[in-house]
C-alpha cells in the first residue's frame, strides 16, 4: 500500500485544502497511472477526534486516517495511533512539549511519535542533534517531505544513513494538488490507525516519490 502519512486540511490553520479536495485530486493521480491508497490527516497541534471521514473515504475509495503534528522544543513530531489516554497525558496545543517525553507517552499508550522533516533548516532534528541533544527513542523519521526546500531531504537522508534510522515519505500537503507528492510504501494492508502503528513498528516500509508508484513502471 502507498500512504501519504503527513497532510493538512483546512482543520489546520495554514491549509487551504478540504479533505474532499485531497480525495478528488487522488482520483486525478490514479487516472494518470499513479498509485495512492490512502492519506493520514496530521492537523497542527490538535487531534480531530470528532471528525468522521468514513463516508468520504468510501465514496472515493481512499483510506483516510487521522493523526497529529505537534510542536516540541526539538522540532515537529508526527503522532500516529492517537487515543484518549494520550490526549489526556499530553497537551497537544503546547508548543514547548519535550519531544522525548512525547515519544515515551505515545508508546505507553500504544501510539508512536516520530520527527517530521528532520532536515528542515532551523527547526529540524538534525540541528538539535548537532547541538548535542540526544534522542535514544527515535527509530523512524520523515525522510522524504514533499514541502522541503533544496538540501533538506538530503539532510534527512544523511541523518538516516548515519544513525540507522528508518524513513517514511510524506507530502506535507497544504494544497490539494500537493497530496501524495511523497508516500510511504508498506508491505502490510492498512485499514485503520492501529494497523498503521503496527506496520511502522515492523519496519517493513520505505519512502518513495509519487513517480515511483506508476503502475507501468512496476510491471
């Protein structure tokens, strides 16, 4: 399966895309020969517990999952498998979260938190590690980010090679036409957030560009 693990709808304060617009654009991509099976909505500093996208997902034949992107003192972190226990323990609106505590709390509650765009200049994990900060619980980072500037994905790739981290691919879309610019290829079938967490923990995935999903190129 090919899933975009990082996207922002109008529920985030800096996005102009509705969820339906994302799903309509995926139909365009499919007609062009690309493969896109699902997306994860990772809204900024919140978790939309009450939003139900199941009808839209069924209408367009796209898996739609929910996560979060949280601000921490050591950059942004993507959180998957969010549940009531985690939201009770962690203030998602706190922009000064301790990333290490977030990662521990996430695993305690059966979720997983990992660094977003670690190569981003000024706010990425690479910069903090160069200052001497250590993150022993990091195993996976966002290696490909569709919104990165020149050099940032390269910094993330270098980090992965140096530290032995696994990498995911994500669009970080804030516009409909940016969805699935990068995706993560999974070996497992993923239908819900629990499946996603389990698949990430197995390590059987890899980041790819949209161009790598063309059916003709894989046959």
